[in-house]
C-alpha cells in the first residue's frame, strides 16, 4: 500500500458506527483524478475485549463477525466492503486506520 493517511480511532463504550462503506473522502480530495484502487487497513491496537466487534460483508456476500482478535491483526478492504463497528463493552476500543493506494503485485 502507498500510505496517504494514518489515524487512530478510540471507540468509547456504547458507541456504534452503523453499516457503511469507506469513501476515502480525504484521499479523493487530495487526489481527485487518481483512479488507482483505494484501500484501508484497519488494525487492532489491543487484544479483543468483551463487547468489541466488527462485522463485515465479505466478497462471498456473507456477513462475518470479527471478535477474539489479537493486537496487530486486522483487515484490508476497499470501498466495496460494507462493515459496522461496535463497542458494546465496558472498555474503549482502539484501532489504527491506514489508508492509501493498493500497490500492484
């Protein structure tokens, strides 16, 4: 990935980010004519805690649950992947989001 933006996210208990696709607003603003595939890596900064969840619709169109992760694990997806993030636990959930352009293999 050619990294363009990096941000950390603190999702407090009781916070839910409803179903959405990443639209890469900042990248599109900085590079309006770039047609390369934009991707985001969502990396867990701490081991999973009760009530922390990400759900996503995989390429087979099935909804999957992400729980019981270890710190440094995560996902890489483009704007096609629907997902939701929730913290219905008692402790903050921390993630790192790295966004940019997918590199050719």
